[in-house]
C-alpha cells in the first residue's frame, strides 16, 4: 500500500466521504477545515490536548493482559486496551476534548451534539461544563428511555437534552435534528459530531483525536511484548473507537485488523446494524458511505442490543478500508454479545459496555487463527455501567 494521506483535499477516502450538505453549511465546514489544519500543526494546541488527556481524561489508558480470557481461548495472548477507564467511561472523550478546544478557538458560544447510547452526550456535556459553554444534546426518544441514567448525567452536567420523536427515534434521527439546529444557528454554534461520520472534515478530525489510542498502543505493545500486535479487534458503530485504534497501524500490514458489527437478532433477518457487511453505498448525514437502505435508497430501521451501534450508516474511511481489504469486518448477534458480556465480567472483573461486548464476542472465531506466540488486542471502548439495567431487563431481573 502506498503511503497516501487520506482523505484527499475534497474529503474523499477512495470513493467515499465528501461533503453532501446544504449550501448554508458549506461555509461553516470550510471554516472548520481551515481552522483545524492551522491548529493541527501548532505546538501550543498539541500541548494543550496532551495536558487535558493526561490530567482530565486520565491517559494513557493501560494495556492490560487478560490472563483468564487467554486461558479460556487456549490460543494467543489476549490484551485489553482500557478505554473504559477514561473519565466518563468510554473513548468518546478523546474526541470531545479536542473539538471543544477547536470550538473555543473559533469563538463559538454554543455547543450542540447528537447522542445514541448517551456516551457522546455525556462526553460533550462534560467538556462544555469545564469550559463554561452552553450545551444542547439531541437524543432519540427511544434512546432517552433505554439510557435514562446517561440522560440524567447530561442534565447534571448543566446541558439540555432534546428528545427526538421523528423516524425510529434513535441515533440517526438525533443526527438529523442536530444538523437542522446547526443550519439555523451556524454563526454562534459549534457542532461536535460523535463519530467518524458526517461531512468532511469531521471523519478526519474525529479520527485524528481518537488516534491517541493506537499511538499509545504502539508504544505499550513494544514495552509489554516487544513487537506489534498480530491482531486488533474493535466494535464498529459509526467507527470512531475502531478508527482510533486502527489508524496508526494501517501501514503496518502485518497487523490484522478486525471491525465487529452488530448482527442484532439471530432469527429476524432485518433486525441488525451491520452496515458494512450487509449494506450498500449511499448518502446519509452529509457523506457517501455504506448504508442500510432499501432498493430505492430509503434508510431502513436498524436494531442492536446496544444503543451505540444502532445506526444505519458508518464512517466513510471504514467503507474504503473494507473495499481495499485492509480491515476484516464481520458481525456478531445479540445472543453472542450477551454471552460475552457475562464472560468478560466473570473472567476478568471488567463489565464491558454492550458495544464493546461485540468485540469480545468475536474472540472465539478470531483466536482460532492465532497461536500461543501471538498477541491480540481488544479495544475496550467503554464500561458497562450504563447497560446494567438493560441487561437485567432482558434477563427478567427486577432491580426495583
Ligand atoms: C459510542 C460507542 C461505541 C460506538 O461508536 P464508534 O464511533 O463506532 O466507536 C462503541 N463503544 C462505546 C462504549 C460507545 O460509547
């Protein structure tokens, strides 16, 4: 693979990406891109981010040897990149920390964001509170019900939550609403997108901020086992935790990369969110990428046990990496995810987020291709505290 920096100047990763937005947003995207390109090379900006990562997020996150999981699968050594230990409990704050500094530098007074599981809403409300900026979070009404704890966390942090009832009342509808707000208030408002999705330059910006995960892993792998990992596994919703850990390894072709999607319900054919595995290219939320749609290009309802993966789109760079065969994407179903959720909790003393449990559920299949001499890393994108009541309800356990 030749070393070409992507996206290109028009925001494309191969055929995917771009800026498919209303005229009113073009100026804001261009302004964002030029501000980001200026700051990216500024030492003062990098210093500020490194300081925030260390002192507010708690980075670097450890690379942890999962001894009992390794024993169970009797194959490669299994290591965990512990993004669940970050402040606010997931990888999402890596991105919001960076984007809020951009917003401040651009003189914006008002912050908006969409959220699915509520994690991005919490990560955004957290950094907005810290910098004293007004903050509005759009959330599908369905997710407001599923994630009531995160809704209250966002409010405690001083932000407003706006439930969205249109469509399937999930993440894609929250995104539509956030874009609508941005179009109306573009002068004083900064829109913090929560994944490597949306129009250029967002997929690049969110990837760059999350890449701290892969950069740390490179150093930690060398320290712990003296070489690069043989494989890295991450769950894929929009794709930001996966892009963050994969990106610094894209040119290291000896490192196999696995992106795990949500296959949803085993026995119901159309109840899934496996965009790359089962979708086709189309335009959603300002970018061309794989999409779950019907023959006429209408977006279809999706399903996943985890709110954070319940999204019909995916970041354009993943679509590119799928087509060139650099990343191996496959889905796992809800049933396997619940099993993995319990397994990791009981074997490692770590309750993973349901999103993350998708990555763990893929271990059974993936570990068979590796030997005891190999090292594989699971990106633990977040902790499972937010999902405990969902799991209890599914299993008929009352927490009242
Ligand atoms: C939001 C979220 C995801 C999915 O988002 P990506 O952009 O695909 O990373 C995965 N894991 C956790 C814990 C999340 O909060």
